[in-house]
């Protein structure tokens, strides 16, 4: 069984049901910490609509938080939700340009990470 993430009616990611729910949980927790809504709207039919404009602001907040520190534990904790979010955003038609060397390094991993999604 899959969990479909959709942008404008097009599926951008279809992980297993369990992985989809894990991601949603992590994203909601991260949204609280960066104080931005996710732009993700889950429904009862195992789909999640992604509002790209709101989701981009959420991902920007994650990137700013990630780039604001060198703390390895914070980076480790954020990495999964951030890379997954960047792939979803890119598949939704939005590519983010890095604002710093730290962001550029992380964004360089998106293509490789996307292969496993």
C-alpha cells in the first residue's frame, strides 16, 4: 500500500503507507520548530496534497535553520525530513538556489537522495 503526495493532481512521491506517515509526522514536528505551516494536507484516502507555495516557505525555513548552525546532531536530526522535502519540492517544479556553502553542500545531495524515493 502506498501513500501518495500530489502537487496539482500529479503524484510527486509514492512511498509505502508507513514511510508516508513517518514523513508527515516528522514534517509536522519540524514545522512547529521553524514556526511555519507545512503546506501538506493529508486526507483519509492515503493521499497528501502539497500546496507548493506554502511548502516552499516551510522548506526555506528548514534550510535557514539547517544553515544557521554547525551542530552535527541538529544536522543529523533534520537531514531526512529536509532532503525528502527538497525532493518533493523539486518534483513539484521548484528548484531552490543555495544561499550559502552549507546549503549548497546539502542541495548537492538531493539528486542522489531522490533516486531512493
